[in-house]
C-alpha cells in the first residue's frame, strides 16, 4: 500500500463506539498506507456524502443508537456503495447471515487478528474496485446506446434478434435500403463489427434483445 499517490489511495471508513478501538484500528490502517476516516457515532458517517472514491467500511456490529446492520442499511439508502466488513464481539450467527445477504464482504468475530482484518479489507477493496469498473463500463455502454435515434434503437434490437434487413423493413414499415443504412449507422455508433458482438454488448447493458 505504501507509495500510492493520493488520488489512488483507498479510504477505510472505520465506525466503532469504543474510542480506544477506533484509535487502534485507524492507526493500523494508516500504517498500511490507507487513508482513514473514523467515526465514533454511526450518524456521523451518515452526515458524509458518499462520493466515488475507492474504499470500504469497517464497522462494529453492536453500537448504540444504530446497530451495524441498521447503519449498513442506512448507508445503502443514502447512496453508499462501499463494501462492508463487520467486526463483532458477539457470536451472532443470524446477524452474520443477514449482514452477508445485505452485501457485507466479511464478518469477523472478536478478537480479530491484524492479518485477518487486513486480508478482509484487501478483499473488500478488490470487490469495490471490480464493482466500480463494472459501473463505469455500464455507463460507457449507456452513453454509446444513447447516441442512437429511436428508430436506430428499434433496428438495433431487431438486428440482435437475428432478423434480416428485409424482415426488419417489413416490421417497421420502411424500405430495406433505409434499414441497411440505419443498420450501418448503428454498428458504426456502437463500434461493433458483428451481430454476436452487438448481442454481447446488449447483454452487458442488461437489455436483452
């Protein structure tokens, strides 16, 4: 982690109502080269804007006012997408199951070893990086498809279904030559060379033809 430039440096958001634990965890993550933001009260974190910087959340399960699970839900509702690592002194299996189902990356029982926690944070950050890359790819795809006119989008969907130009023309009530021109524009705007490539792009976008 050492030597990362500031724009690339992931942030570990630490939430724990025990000040000594909060200081200890914050110090440890800083020594590993992470940026750290610590919160003694869950609501302090909810006052922060999510942003898109890389990072993850390390939080205690048992906290006053808001439990870790409640904070996790509130963060999701507020637009936070960072993966969560839970630490708990309670052998609470149902809570662990619920946390994982709600998107937590790890649930570690206390006392947790330094190595175990750092490995969990690395997994969470890898998860965050992959999710961000996927989101950026999806946005780029949406931008490409948004360049299509409504009629080009109709042609695009039918091309992906495997219809021939004359079949598309019959369905849309237009000339085959017009469809051929629109099909060419679709392939050019989307930067694809084949129908299989177009189908794969639509699948990644989440719009099944």
